[in-house]
C-alpha cells in the first residue's frame, strides 16, 4: 500500500485531488491511502506517509517540509497542470515514482 500525503495552504483544494488519486488507484488496482492536510499540519501527519506532495501554491513551503522530514520520505511539488486539472492519475504516478526511488 502506498501512503500519499497531499498538502496545500489549507488542505481544502487538495481534498478534491485526493478523491481523484483514489479513483485512479482503484481503476489501476493499486492499494493507496491518500489524504490532505494544510501546510501547517504536515508535522502531525508526515510520519504516517510514504511521500509528501505539495500543491503548486505551497512551493515556498517545500524546503521547510523537506527539513522537517529529515530525508526519511521524499517530498516534491505537484505539477501545476496536473493540479489545476485534478489529474489523479498523474499525481498517483508521481507519488509511486517518488516512493520507489
């Protein structure tokens, strides 16, 4: 099972993307746990995740979150087009690639 934490300023926008990621995972028969939090709450959730993906509007938070996780799990920005289009398949693929590295 892949555990994917999505993060944006408040967690509200990424909740829609969580649904799209879960739907894509179901179609591909991939077991996934995916949830969203606001950037201020990452500290409470990252230890349960295999990776953290940040919404483009949270780009300024990336280095802070990378420091927080101490390299234990990968962190990256979600592609802006994938985020705007709520492309669950692309975000799922990005997360799986990060986790497998």
